[in-house]
C-alpha cells in the first residue's frame, strides 16, 4: 500500500505544459491557464494549474473550490461546457487538463481583423451557446453556476463558447455561496432555478460589448450593446429576481428582434442537426454553404464546419454537393491533414460514374492537384481521370484536357509519354469539337517541358504540324504559337526538315492573324539557322541546349519567341457542337482573296495534263479510303474539318505518338485505336456544292474507266493463261 500512495503521480499524468501565455484571466481566477500537449503527440490541450499555498489567507477554502471545480467538470458532459480530459494533484499543485481553449476576453481582443457584421454574428452564436449550457445546468443537472461572466467563458478551436470556472457551482435548492466575489454576486435571493444565472448572462452580454465590469452600477448603462438586445437586456440585470425572464423568453425575444437566426447560427444548427433534415433542406443548405465560408472566422471554418462535413460525407448521398465546401476549406490545412482528411474523399469521388461529380472535380482540380502525392496520383487517380478524355460529353473531354496541365509534372514516364500522348493524338485527329482539338494543342505546349527529352521533339513536331492543317482557325493559331513556345526543344536538323516546311504551308492561311504569327515564328527559326551558318561553333552549343532542356527555362538564343506565345486555353461553348465555328470557317474560306487564289490554282492544275493525272490519282485514293470507312464518315458528318484536310506530312511509324517508348510488336491494338498514320481525314461539305459535285462526278468517271480497264486487263490475262494451258495439253498428247 505504501508504494501506491508514495509513487510520483506526475509520471502518470499524460500531458505536459508547453507554453504559459500571459492571459489577463490568470489575474482574475484561482487558476493559471497554460497551453499544453499530450506527451509524445501533437494533440493540443489546455492545462489549468492551481497552486496550493498554505501561507495565503483562506488557502483551505481556495483549495476546496479548486477541487470542487475538478469534481463538477469531471461529471458534467455537454457541448457547451468545458470538456474534461484529465486531472492530477502533484505535491502542492493541482493540474486540470481540458480541451484546448483560450479565455473569451483574450479571444475577442484578438479578433480585430474580423468585419463588424461577422463579429456580431459570431457573438450572437456564442451567446446562444451559453444559454443552452445554462439551461442544461439549471433544469437538467439541477445546478446553478453562480458566477457567469466574461472570465468563466472560454473559446475552443472550433469557436464554440464553453462554460468553465465551476468552483462556485452548487445545487439549485441551496443558497449561493457566501464567498462569491461582490462584483459578480447577483442582487436579491434565488427566486427561481435560473434567476441568478440569468443575471450573470446579462453581465456577460455587457462585458462582451463593453469590456470587463468594474462595478455593478455600470450595468445600468448599455453603452455598445446592440439595439436588438436592448429590448430584453434591462430585464436580465433587474434587481428584483422575479422580473428576470426565463431562457426561452430571452431566446424568442432575441429571435424576434433579428439578433438570433443569422447565417452563422443557421449554419451551425444545420451542421449539428443534418441527420434530421430532409433531402431538400440538406441540399439547399450545402449548396449555399461555400459562399458563406468566406465570411466565417478561420477557426470556426476549420475546426467546426470541416469536421462536420467530413462526418456528413460518409453518411449522406449528396457527396458532390458537400465537396465544394470541403475543397475550399482544404486550403487552410497543412499537407498531412490534407492527405488524411481530403484525399480519401477525392479518390472516392473520382470512382463515381456521375458526370456532375466528374465536372465538379475537374473544375476544382487546380485547388488540390499540387497537393496530391505522385504515387497516389499515378496509381489511383490518373487511370480514372484519363478516362474522361474518351467521355461522350464534350464538356468533360475539354475539362479533362485542361486538367492535365495541373498534374503532368507528377506523372510517371508511361502515364505521361505513352498513355496521355495516345489519348491526345486521338483527340487532335478525331474529335469533332474544334475547341477540344485546339486545347489539346495548347495543353501539349504547356506540358512539353515534362516530356521525355529523347522523344519530345518528334511528339511536338508531329502534333503541331497536324494542328497547322486544322480548318478551325484557333487550332491553327495554337499550332503556330506552340511551335514558337517550344522552339528550344527542336534539333537543328528537325528545324530545317520538319518545322520550317510545316510552317511555310501556313503562310497562305486565310486568316491574317495566323499568317502574321507564322511569319514571325518563321523569322525566329530562320534567324537561329542563320546564326549557325555564320558561326558553326554555335551549332554544338545549341544542340547541347536542346538535349539538356528539361525545364521551362528558355535558352539564350530563344528570346524572340516569348512574346508570341498564346498562353491561355481557348474558351469554347460546349457541350454543343462547334457549328458556329464550322460556318465561320466556311465563310472565311469562301470570302477571302486567298481562297479565290487557291481555287484558281486548282483550276489551272486540273487543266494541266501532267499535274491533272497526279491530282486525280490522289483523289481516287482518298475516295477508296472513305468508302472503306463509311461509318466513320457518317459519324463525322457535322465535323468542322473540310474534305481537303489531308495529312501530307509524311510521318513515319517511328514518329507516331503512341509508338514512342513502346514495343511496337505488342501494341498493335493500341496503334489501331490511337495512331496518327492510320487515322482517316474528317470531312465536311465543301462551300461550293456545284464544284464539289462536278469534281466528284469526274472522279467517279475516272474511277469507273480505270476499273473497266483493270477488268479488261484481267480478262486478257485469264484468256492468255487458258490458251497457254491448252497448248501445253495439246503438245503433251502429240508426244
């Protein structure tokens, strides 16, 4: 027995003091309030410290009060009463550990940055907290606090007001203790279970708005108390206890005056009672919440609203309605908290097949993408995210393209250089939305710095050359701008053999804006080649810069391109098809002088005997291809790509995006789905229907003649073979 009572109880106390702030509260209370934490953890707590000093007059009474406070706090459990964690008596010190709080007076003094309206809403919510706590004490616990004032109220991390300082508490059937300080001793005797604490509530309201009370006579002058409270305030501090109202009257009066019932109080009430709200009420509340969060104090948003939303996320169906508020609040979390609380919700939402949920994730991806760990992103999220590039909804496809800018830096080699490039190739070739083709080019230019340097130039030159042939004017503009923005990635030989020839084809573009930026870009590339021609020593340096460029830094010889880059995505009007862009393209092609020149050149070539045969032969091959892919043609009938958008870039198999870094022997299926070489041109009706029909008839006639000629040749060959066989048989019989 001796060893049990003689052991050092401080070793069993699992909390320790980390800081001792100089709160004014410490001068007004029996206790000294310290900041603490749980041993071997980061959990923050508050540690009230009482020093037992027998040399101080009335030390026994003071010690009895401190122990009484510990006893009451240990047995009372209510959301608006200070939460007890642990207590310990070590030699001459009593330690009382509670949830982390700070004195109300100190908290209000530190909130000077809050707008007046927001502070008034917050105080109203706090007063309602104290009323609920006092109602519990007086009517359910049958206890009277006896010392309600600004020094007996504390604020926790979630912003809730909590009743503390329970050392003067006793039963409602007993008279108030005689040792309560005269300043906070309610006048008159207890006439009802609530009369003393109602008076204390009036004192608290006066002190919240005017500062600590110096004498009771000051209560007669409201000073800064809001006018909405003045209807009920004089009754709270009435000298005659019989004139003091009940808690229900106080609450109803303040609600009628418009003081209670503000947005903050409604939000807190809805969060605490979400399980009893119907679906309509819950959805309406959650849709309104994101706009309200900007006005709430940070501690309330982070430690009250967010935990409630996380709890709600696991139990209600409206997860996509909860997420906007959660992701908005996540910006206040550190990386570890974000990973523990928010990331599981993001993964769960990406697994949903609901399009509205996917749109929500894509629209907010810039808020959370940078905080996702690379392993989680590549393994769990990217396979789900990239599926949006093949979605039937144009809106989802476009937003998914844009989202790649935010995650590309964290993608592994296969996801970035193989999977994503395969999807981008398909979008740029086959997507019927001009805006999506345009933004695919823009996105590729933005993420070029992260591509594998070994294959980067092939990917970029092939893709941007394709964009230069797109009939959608913003797409061609994006292709030229992308060449300009990524010029540091092309070796000299590729500049001369692929980049410049591709750009030169756009110098006769119908749109002057495209021509202007094309000429500027060509001049820059030519200047680079000219510098090498003048000084051959620059060649090695430039090639070395190209090979070693793995960041967005632009080499010294590339400053000319910086001002020509189109850095923004093209804004589209989807999900509707870009029919307006189709009409615009048609009008531009039919109304510009450049197009007239092209028509004259085509007429001249058709009249020329030598070029005529070559031109018709290409058209015949194109018609044969289209006949083999009739289903594709029908699906693209409303596309914005004209029938003369043909790929003459001469890409080799090694230049296909999907073949880069992949064993071609094992990727036949992928290549057939996403390859550049085997994609068919997407056709539109020509602007000149009569010319188109005449040309088609001419081509059909030529095809019919050629088929007839091949048929006749085949018949002649068969007849020749028969005659040869017969002659051989006759010769054999003669022998």
